[in-house]
């Protein structure tokens, strides 16, 4: 469930884009104990020949090629909360594939701030799970390093990154 945003003029086709991709599943979860939200980026939706099209962001990209857009978490939470109504939300995945751990910290800091703003707006968020604890096999490759802990693929040695310590030091009350 990414932070899908209609470009000006594409509002008429926006539902055609988002409904079959994630809102149909969110609707099915309405009334359950909770629904999980996984988000990593923003998807800008434009219009071409009367149909929705994805518009690439011009800014920095992660190792997966996704736009660096940490505010996607707050946007996705707001959009999905509008679909699931009173159903609680748990953030089941959020992270960034990067080989720059300072960037990982800044992305996570901004994503948590956008989540806190959504909670302040009344979105019922009950939990947060960061993706991922360790670097792993992602989408057919070991290159997109999401982990708070680096893994040496030769020795399998695990090395905690500064982002692990930083995230562990964040007190939950700061994000309510």
C-alpha cells in the first residue's frame, strides 16, 4: 500500500488505479481486528489517453529504484484509514534499500514523523515493524540492503549498523 497521489487532472482515474492494487484488499479487511500496511515510496498517478499511468519521481532513488519519499508512510496511512474506517492499522513493513546508513536513519526519522502526524490526525496505528532487521535476499538479489544489520555474504558475519542503535533508542511515546 504505497502512498498513491493523483496528479492534477488525474483525479477522475485515480480510483481506477488504486482500487484493484490495494483498496480492494483493505475493504476486505474492514471490520477485522487490524489491517497491515506496507509502504516504501510514493506513486504519482497521472492520466494518458483517459487511463491512469504512473509518473516517475524526479528526485533521489533507493537501491530498488523507488523514489526516496519518507512521507509516504503518513500518506498511505491516511488513504487506507479512509478505506478501513474503524479498523486499526499496524505498519507491517517500512524501510529503505540503501548502502548509506545515514540516509537510512534520515528516511526512518522522517517516516516516523509522518506516522506520528497521521496518529495526531486520529489514524488508529497500533504498531510499527521496520523492514528489515538483516540484509536479505530481495527481489532476486542481495544488493538492495534494507537491513539494520549488515550481512557479509562470504562469512555470514552480522554487523549492526548505527541505524539499529538509533532506532532502538527511539522511545515509543515520541511516536504516539
